[in-house]
């Protein structure tokens, strides 16, 4: 079981709070007044968050609160109708999903989206796609640069897979992996794009308690080795309260509470959102 | 240990690719030997180049359907563009380059380039669509190309190249040569013996596809097929790679068309109709999506089959359909596949049992020896 982190959260001038160690640095992600409406429905409204460059942040909320929609806004699957998103201080206005990824956001999906007919290694190599350096023609003609780059990519892919001890699975079809391994592979593929911020959408879904605790250790390991920020959506409160430094609670598209694990646990608005209101009298 | 495993699997792909090349080369060698021995009927001899053409058509369509994952019903359109552009250039160069072979090579390249250009033009609007919509638009494209070429008049005289879509407005100077004469199409071409070139072209197309699929770009194309949203999320430019797959496929079809044209002395645009597109799609489906070797074999067999069925005369296409359904049932039936698997497992179990029995015997013998001592 991962040890509980005692990080002091401090407010920063732009918006929200970040861990004390990140206070002097530019936050990797700042979302201000973010919102999207589908027809008349405000799916996300006035969403504000800031994530420090080495912070593990959590986004929780009851089902249908709009958590995944926030991820889709951050990665520009949907173009937000209101607000701004800054990645490392860069405005992502009018950027496409591909450009957002190049700017430094990688993500996993709630309903796993792997390249099922390709092998595990090929999946990771696709994450490395933009760092593999040769043209299509060089690839078809098998020029020396092809062999060199492919060899490097192969080694890098195995190295990344070894984070989760998956290098033995490199030749399996991704679609044939067990559920937990597919989730882990998605994280490896996201990491391969060399992100500054990793968005994990329910990484522990479908995992048993021992797998979850292993995952918690691995998320901390990833943060420490790659020195990146992680923002995760999760329903498993052990995981969220165990590793997340700053937590935001979303309900009906609005943030109802922000703070450290303790603050969130004792917040009456959060308790009400999850359990309902206590009957008077 | 891990490294050993990897090497084996890498070799597997390469080995499988070389088996495919080997099949094509072996087929070529066998046909050449049979022809030298005079054992090939003139009917089959006439089919050799069309077989090559349809094999290339099948593997190029397999790139679109199997690797890129988009159903295209207008593949014959690209073939048509390649055939007519290639043949026109070849006829224009007749006086400059009297030798037929270099002219054919030029016409193959020209056919591929023109088809690629049309591929880009069609691809821009079409590749915004998915699935059924894309199929319908490519179907329309095939028909439009057919109508366009059927109504096209191109001629050559001392003033240069003439082009018109209206016959009445089309006049050539004395001694001018008609290249494409509307519905009559191309005529007066010299046939070229291009079987060997066809085989080389098949090998070239196979090589391009195999190398593409095992490179960064090919992986990106397959990633789009498997999951577009995930591909975007890891920074893969969807439009670029979709277009790349589509255009390479179109260019190969264009080269195949130019090769096809070289085998006839006259050619009409109506030859490249919807039925041809569907025929090629049948090769691809029968051979297996994404399976290039399957496409090669299916295209070759199904091109020869109608000729072999001439004995059935009027019922020829009926027999063709029955054979086709039969093959589909056998190769694509999950019940039969399961059955085959069971047989394999049974054999495996049998051999495992035998091994276990042998082991047991050995053990018994050894213990007996020990006890004897």
C-alpha cells in the first residue's frame, strides 16, 4: 500500500492550489472558467483547476458529474464553449487533439481504446510515433535511418513496458490481453508520447485491491521518474485519498469542493453530493 | 530468453512475406516452363496479364479495405484513370520511343501518377466520411469516371493535343490521330507481351505494402483503422495517414490499369464499371482483410475460374457463384474453423499423450534399473 503523502497545498496567483514544492513554478495546466453546453445542457460550467508540474491531482464526483467531459475538453475532443486552457502557459485555443498531445497532454480512456489488432509493442511504438524520425519513403525503401530509428523505438518501447513489467507481453495482440494489462498498456502508450501531464480516466476500474495498490505505487513511480504531473479520475477512494495531493470534486458540471484529501473528506457539500442530505429532525 | 522470443516473431513476419514473394515467383517460373513446353492453352496465355492486373488490384484494394479499414466501391475508377492516361501517353510516344517495353514502363508510371492525383482529389472530400457513406461516394466516383471517359475525345495532330467533351466540336487536322474516341474508347494500340513486367509489378506492390505496414506510417494507418480517437490522442495526424493509404492504393490501381491497357488493342471505359470494383472486392474479402497472400491467391484463382467453367456454357456464372459461395462457406465459416481447431487440438493432445506415455515408460524403466541395481 502506498504511503499517504503529506503535501502542503498552497494557493497560487493564477487559480487554485498546487503542492508547496511546485509553488514557484509555472503550473503545467491551468483551466479557467472552462465550460461547454450541449444544446441547453451545461455539461461543464465554470470549471477552474491548476495542476503543478509534479502534482498528482484527482478529479472525483458522482456518476454523470461531467468528469470525462472535462478530460474531453482538456484534450480538445470537444471544443469548449467558454473559458481557456493553458498548457505550460500556452493557450490551447483552436488547437486540435493532435496538437494538444504535442503540447504535452496524454490521456487514457474510461472505455479502453487500444489498437486491438496490433501487438503490444506496436501500440507503444504508436505512442512514440512523433519521436520516431524517418519519412515514409525511407521506411518503404528500408534506408539506414529506418533500421536505426526502428531499433531505438523497439528498445524504448521495451523500456517503457518494463515500468509495468510487461516486456514479456510485447508480441501479444493488445486485444487479447487481460483487462488489467490493457489498462496498464494504455498508460504506457500515453507515456510514450512524452507528455508533461498525464490524464488517467479511471485507471483502477476493474482492478482488484492488490492490483490497485500496485497501480498506486506505479503512478507515484511514474511521477517521480518522468517528473510529470498526473490528473486522474477515479471512483476508488482508497486510490484517490492515498495518492492525490490536490482533489477537485465535480457535481452537475460544477466544482463543489477543492482541497487536500482531509479537507475533501470533511467537506459537507461533498458528503451531500455522494450520500444525499440528512433528513431534518 | 526474451530476446530469443522476439527474434523468432520478427522472423515470422519476414518469413511470411518471403513466402508470398516466393508464391508469385514460383507461379511465374512454372508458367514460363509450361509455356516453353507448349502445354499452356492460348486461352490461359491470354489470361496471364489480366491475372497479374487483378492481383495488383486486389492487393491495392486490400490496402484500403484491410489496412486502412475503409470500404471503397470505386476501385475500378482508379484503374480506368491509369489505363487511359497510361495508354494515351504510350500512344503519343509511339514515334519517339519505338521500343515497346520502355514505353510500357513509362505508361505504368504515368498511370500511377494520374491515378494518385485523382486519388488526392477524390480523397479530400471522401476521407471526411466514414463507413457506408464513404462506400457510396466511392461508388459514385467510379461511375462518374466511367461517364467522363466515355464522353471524352482526345486526339493528336501537328498542332498538338486536342481535347473535347463534345464530339461535334472536335476536329483534327489532316493526318491527325484519334487517341480516345468517346464510347469507342482506345483503339489501334499495339499489344505488348507484359507478363514478366506484370510479375515484377506485383512483387513491387507487395514489397511496398509489406514495408509500409512494418514502418511508422503503416502502423499509423492501422491505428486509424483500430481506433481513430485513440490515434488522435497519441498525436497521429488522421487526415494525413488516411490520405496516404488511400493515395498509395489508388496509384497501384492506376499502374494496374496501365498494365491492363497494354494487353489489349482496343479498350472502352465501360470495361471498368461497378462490376469490376465488386469483383476486386470479392477477391479481397475472399482472401481475407489485410491478408495480402490471400488476396494474391484469390485474385489469381477467381480470374481463371470463369474460363475453366466454360464447359457449363450458359450456366457458367451460376457455377461461378456456387463455387464462390462454397469457398466462402469453407474458409469463413466459424463452425468449420472450430472443427479444424478441434482436430488440431485433438492431434496435439494425441502427441502430448504419446509423449507422456513415452516419459512414463522411461521412468518405469529407470526405476526398474535402479531397483535391479
